[in-house]
C-alpha cells in the first residue's frame, strides 16, 4: 500500500520542491516591495487567461492555453509596473485588490460558458497536484531554472529596486523597465504554477516560506535558504497529511502552510519575545 | 402617395396580427431540464412542440447555476419535463422565480418522467451530507439508458396529451416511430457490446450504472471517493491497486469531470481513460439521443480493445 501511495505521490512531491525553489525566492522580493497581493492578483489573472483559452476549446495543457494565460499576466504586469509611483502610495494595493476581485469574477463568467466550467474554476483555485506526471516536472524545472539564472545574472538591479527604490532612482537605474522585467518573469512563473497548483497554493508558496526566511534570517542568502527549507518541510508535511488523513492534496498543503506559520510564529515569540516583528526590515 | 400609405397600412393591420398568431398558436412550449429529455420530447412532440433545455449537454447536471434567462424560458412554458429523483432540484428555484402556474409542483403541466422507472442503487441506510453528493432516492442517471426510453416517452406522451388531448394519437404515432428506430439501434449496440459482457470498468462518477447494467457490464469502483469531493491520494491508490488486480482496462469519465486526473490514474494502472457523453450534446457528435448512445458504445468498444 505504501509503495503504491509513493508511486502516485512522488511526481507531485517533486513538483512541490520545484515550486518551492522559485517561489520562495520571488516571495522575498514581493515582501520587500510590500506588495503582497500582487502575486495573488497576477495568479488570478493567469487563471483567467487559462479559463478564457478553455472557453475557446484549448485544454489546460496546450500551448494556446499557456500563451493566453501568459499574455493576460504580462498585461497585468504592465498595468502594475505603470501604476507604481515614486512615492509609495496605498493606492497600488487598491488597484491590485480590484484586479484580483474582477479577474476572479470574470473567470467565473467565462467558465460558465465553457464545457466543464465549474470543474475548471475549482481546479484553478486548489490546483491538480495529483495529476502531475514526471515529464511535466522536468519541463517546469527547466523553465524555472532558466528564470532563476536570469534573476541571478541581474541580481543587482532586481534586489536594489526591491529593497531600496529611491537609491535605485538616484543611481540612474531605469526602475520602470526593471519593474516590468521583474513582473514579467514573475508572470511567467505564476502562469505555469497556477495551472498545476492553483491560485491558493501559488500564493502560499510565494509568501509563507519567504515570511519564514525574513523572520529568521538576516542576509539575503540566509533568508533564501531558510525559505527553501521551510517550503520543503511544509510540502512533506502537507502531502503526508493528505495521504494519512485521506484529504484532497492541494487544499491540505495550503492548510499545512497556515499551520506551520503559526507554529513558527509561536516558536519565534518564545525564543525572542522582545522583537516580535512580522514585517520585513528589508 | 397618401393613398398608397393608407392601403399599405390597412393591409398590415389586417395581416400583421395573423402572422405571429399563426406560428405561436400551433406549437406547445415545452421546457425540459436536461438535454436528454429535450431530445426525447422532440421525438414525441414532432412539429407540434417547441422544446428547450435548461441545462447544456456538457454541464454537470447536479449543479446548474440559475440565471435569469432560465426563468424567462420557464415563464413561457406550457409544460416542464423533469428527470426527477432529485437530479434537477436546482430547477425548482428557477420555477418559483418564473411564477408560472402551469408548471408548479402538482400542476398538470409538470411532467416527472421517472414514474415507473425501475430505480437502481436505492440507498438502504440513512444518507447525509457527510457522504458527499449521494442521491437519496436512488441513482437518477437513467435517461441515457435506451431501455428506459419506452417508459420516459410514455410519460412524455401522457404529459403532452394532458395539455393537448386532441393530438394524443399523433404523439403516440411519433413515439412508436421513434421506438422502432431505437430498437434497430439497440440490436446494433447489443451486437457491438456482446464481447464485453461481464467486463468490469471504473467510472469517475456513478453516472453509468443503468447503461452498464443494460449491456451486461459492471462498475468496479468510482474515482470519486464521495461524489462531488476531490479524490484523496489514499482512495486513488486503492482504486489503482484494484484495477491492477482485476485487470480493469477502462476508466469512464464524464465530460464535466477531471480527465487529467483520470488519465494519470489510468496510466498508473495500465488502463485507458475514455470520455463518454453523460447527456445528449455532452461531446462532439453526440447531438441526438441515438447519436449520443452511438458515440458512447463506439468509444467504449474502442477503449476496451
């Protein structure tokens, strides 16, 4: 029985590790920029694009579906890059919130017209981890590794703009362009991840490991390593819980993230009660 | 000039009201909840009835979102043909919103075609929400079983005849003609499925019990652990194991269910996943009653080769 269970779960588990790798890194950026909801909004836009492709008859694993999801996300990324102002306004969060709500509702409308719309909407929410096959894991791993390489090569401007945008402007970096490149590569990742893991899980992988890293780590390297470790740990716990307690996998991993975050915070309070900060200090 | 206009006006005033009356008075407005019943009503009603369906063939018949357009259709209806056995309880909301006295529960225009249907899978124990989307009155997915067509069409004839008794003979004639064509098709299907008698299949949702029983196959397991709730890895592993032990070669998937997951499970178990039309119009090429069953029989035979 255990052998059969592992045979079913090993590819989904590998996929979780791949997701952890890229999402924990991007999450550090997202938290530094203090635009936490941007990823859930872009994930939802990607889901809307995929749902629209679905309406036109392109199933989830076709290139047309991917192209439509990506175009929608890049458009969203463009909007988000353009609405950033030099002074940090609250209004960008408002824009992001509206974008999320509208794209979620639009996806429901689009799905209503499509063949198996309701199933599509649910899959976009909690994903379809159990249906992942080994070739898919390889494809996604290669894609994310390429994006990781791109970010490594351009790490100076990316980190400077995320952590200290004023310094970036002063140093003459073209902030809007780098923003677009950031959100664009972010969009590529999110578009791929959403069709496998769903909006909620993508959000969790993005934010929670990075939160753990920022809570416990000081340097960027420390934050990343802690984030990766945390993401891996939660993936193991989530998938194991889904197998042992007979629960749907995607939703269980999301709840595992929540649970482990609470455990982490409690432990953090116990160890360092004086500086109980949860927000990043960049 | 003025005289021409007067004459034209007078002509229109005389002819005009006759035109819509001529087309509307002849046809009975029937609304069916699902496309299977629309198809059967069209066979029986012929050109005396104008039939619409609330659900589309590709949808999950358990949960249709009620929209204003459905209420409008019901408002104009003379007859409502429903599947019964709590499959189309979602339609009740639309019926109430439509405020049409002809089709409320108990009215003569309300036709429940499940009367007289020998229902399978009636639960013997108490059912509740924790068991998922279980059907408390028994399995309601009988409409695409060709053996049920005589009973269903008889109920439709009775319903139509209650509304238009003068046409009963025509409805009966249409019904007999359709059943004759169905009998021919039935012979063809029985021949095609003869070699598969006794075979066991896995299904996603227990949608297929009637047609499987009709042709001598049986359902070994469902991919859904509990209907309407996504499967857990533990349950899927059990199904894969059972498929390997019993050498089950086919997983039947409804058009509205997760083909990707079913394909993964089939791969693990060395079987094939095949999409069958759960209702008329559910897949391409399944646009009539006989056409839908044709599609299903052929697809099943191909998958089991």
